[in-house]
């Protein structure tokens, strides 16, 4: 098996490739219903702008999917990617018990990836994740195509480290 040496294009899932706004209502109640929030992810519609950028990036780069979703969501996440015809790629997820903010978990994953490969671009909707990546010199595309209505998810990502 030949090792892929192309640069990496790293894509977030929620509100970058998939439109998670339809399930955010599970996070607007107290207590937040994380189980139902993640269970509903399989029904997310794709976001055309993110999907198109992912396909274009796959022409020159190896695709890596980097999500704040917990590992227990792997099967549904892989099924969603395949169902919507996204390019094959590694799926990096947080450990089920990891509650650190996405900006922390994703920064650590990006450091590991960048240790031996060029990261051509990170595409993510989380401003704090994007800021952290840019500080290390990683080029960023801020996925603002689903920004409206995503505030609840961003607050939950930062405060509770769940996605």
C-alpha cells in the first residue's frame, strides 16, 4: 500500500458539511439532550458550499474529517458522509469522555497532523477553532454558509465540550 503524501484538507462536519441547525433545539433546553442531538445527526441535510469545496479539495489533497462529535457517533458519521457522496478520508473524533472545548481538541489533532504533513486548509465554522489554527500558520476557510442559527451549538461547543 502506497502512503498518500499529498497535502491535507481538513473539514469539520457540523455546520460545515452538514446542516446541524435542525437539531439544535435539543441543546436549547435544560438539561441539554446530547443523546438526541447526536442521534439526529444522520438526518442533517448537506451544505452545498461545504460539499463542493470538499470535492474540489480532494482533487489535490487527502481529505481528513475532524469533528468534535464523540467517538460513539462514528458509524452514523461515516454513513452520512457516504450517503452524501463525500470523498473518502480519515475521520478524527473526540473520545466519548473528552469534554474539552473544540478549539482545544481540534488544535491538538491539527498539531499531530501537521507534524509530518502539510495542512493545505482547515475548513470549519467555529471561529475559535479557526483562530487557533491561523495562529499556528494553518490556512483557514471559515465556513460561514450555515452561520445563521448556529449560535446555540457554538456556545455548547465552547462551554460543554460536546461537539
